[in-house]
């Protein structure tokens, strides 16, 4: 079974799509926000591969084609942003203030917690770009002398965690404005958070798309200023 | 025909973004250059929204799917993480919630304060452009 399934290039893609559909079905069935389709899909694929003893390589050979589509998908984030341009103009002050606060809050919280855990400099700078999109974060980590692979892991974990916990956090903090939700998801959890924001609505998706780019660029400027603190 | 056109435009812009990110040695990825390029072309009227809407909506709908391989790949780097697993998990979790909360609350506070200023605010959109 394993050698047979893994021999097709389409296996990884089919397994990913199937697992995601299963995740959507599960959320609908249970109504639990913990049953986040992305999280369920990742766990389901890992379980499937280990139960049927299929090597990771056999999966990723096909599934990597999905990753290639991330760049054109990111380009397409311009479309909801364009549709919501009037909203952006109207809320420009809120957008700018929220993203700047978010980026500063990210650096401050990582600094404080790194002190608490007595982390070395190299781990501190590895974590600093964790809330921004992978391609920018890798460059920032490298520049600051961090461990790039660990930065990538942190970015993905952050994104999935933000995607999964957003509904719950918005409920607890009484964040109800679509613009605020979108900015929060994009600033804290980059593109993976944005994929959740797009499911919430077009205004959320547009603001989240904008926040990926702006928070990423602001972080590029902020990290060199704070990287010497530990 | 509209699928062909949209696909051509989106992949064309993606490639332009790719070239830009390699040409300018800034830590900005191809997708972000492409995002602003497409936004500019839409605003300038050189690309019509209708031409990219269908293919674009397809990409946006399947977007969460595209993160599954990266998520599954995490098990491969578990070994590397071992000695910093606990601080990394704690910092990633707490910091993400903190950033999401402050960003959302700051945005909401500003939006609501401006909203409370009355209907004048709403109708003066045009003068408000800065």
C-alpha cells in the first residue's frame, strides 16, 4: 500500500485536500472551533502517514506543489484589498496604529519571555520574526544571526496557533469589528492567520492581507533595533 | 477565456514579483511585491477586477490548503527543537495571543472612538483623505 500510494505524484496533493475536507466536515459536525480544518488536516495527514508507514518524502514530493502555489495566492490577496480600498482609506489611522502596536508588542513580549526563560541571544533573535510571513522572516532571522530553520518552525507554529485560537480570543477580548479582527490576524499570524480572516469575511481578509505586508516590513526595521537587547 | 486571462495575469505578476525580489536585495518576498504590483495595476485601471476575480477567488479559497505541507513538515524538525521545545512553545503561544489581542483592541478602540464622533465623520470621507 505504502509503496504503491507514494509512487504517484498526486498522492500528496490528494491526501492534503482529502484531509482538509475531512477537517471541514468535522467542524461542521461538531461545531467546535478547536476542530479547525487546517489543524485537523495536518494531524490527519501525520497520522495517515504513520499508520500506513508512508515516508514523509513520498508525501512531500507531491504536496510540495501545493506550497509552490503560495506565491500566486499571496499575489491574489491584492483583490480583496482592492475591493475594500475605501474602507482602508476611512480607517487608515486605526490600521497604522494597530499594526505598529502589534509589531512593538510582538518584540516586547518575546523580549520579556526570553528573559524569563533565560534564552541565549541566538534563540531570542530566532524568535523575533515569528509573527511575519515566512519569506520575510527567514531573511530577518538570517540578518540578525538567528537559526533560520527554527525561525521557520516558529512562524508556522505561530500561524497555525493564531488561526486556531482567533475565534476564542476575539470572544474573550470582545473584539467584534471586522477591521480589528483582520488586522489582529494578519499582524499576529501572517498568511496562515489571513486564510482564517478570509473565511470570516471580505473586510477581515482585506485588512489581514494588508497587515501581512505592513507588519512584515515594519518588523524588518524594528528587529535590528531590539536584537542587541539580549 | 476569462480563466485563461486571469491565470495569465496572476502568473505574470507572480513572475514579475519573483524577478523584483531577486533584483532588489531587500528581504521582501516575491508574493509581497506581486501583491502591491497587482493592487497598483487594479487601481491604475490597467488590470480590470473582473479579469482576475474568478482565478483570484479560487486561489484565496484554497489558500489554507497550501499550508498543510509546511505543517506536516514540522514533525521532521522536531528533533532539532528538542532542547528548546518548552520555551519555544510557551513564547510562540503567549506572544501570538498577546499580539492578536493588542492589535485587535487598539484597532477597535480607534474605530469606535471615531464612530462615536457622530455622522459628520461618515459623510466627510472625501476631505479625510490624507
